[in-house]
């Protein structure tokens, strides 16, 4: 496996669902997956599927689980930065072969972190780690993350 970066963006549904499909396929092949979830705070049916693979897919919700309905606050930004530090550690650890950053593009759109900060977080990605970022409004600069 090469160390790919995939970005699923655009209007409409299916971005996170496609990333979940990739995660489940990887888990089925015996690969460990880390699924970082930004922004969405409800237990959508799409996120329940990875729970069935909890021996291979680790799901973690980042953020205060509410900023989409209110103005972004300082604490939201601080929490997102802590998440990026943890994601950098996770990607650099080599413990996971697939890392999904669900709704990271939305987090960028709302100013929770910058493209440069995201690039820094995923820069320790090895050739054996595949990173998938989802969300509407992915800026052109996000493509330099890979």
C-alpha cells in the first residue's frame, strides 16, 4: 500500500459514507483504522457501522459537539488544535494503516485550524498509512497535504 491522501469533497451526500466503506474494507483486510470525527455530533447511521468493527476501527469524536449550531468560539479552536496534536501522534505512531479525518474540510471552512496546521498534523504519514479527509468546501490548498 502506498501512503495516499484522498480528499472526498463537494456538495451532496456520500463523502463520509465512502470513507467508512474504505475503512471497513481495510478492517476486513485486517488493517487497523483510526476514524477521527470532526463537526458532526449526532449518531448518524453511517457512524454506527464502524462500531461493529471495534476490534479494528477506533472511532474518536473531536470537538465540543455543538459548534455547527452556534458561532465558533475560542474553545472550539483550542479543542481542534488539541485534536490535531493527537492526530499527528497517531499518524506518526505507525499503529494505524488508514486514518480518516471525517469533516476535516468543514473544520477548515469554519476556521478551527488552517491548511498549514492540517499539513503539519499529517506530515509524519508513512508510506504504509493512507489518510482520507472528507467534508464540503475543501480549499485548494488541502491538496498539498499529500
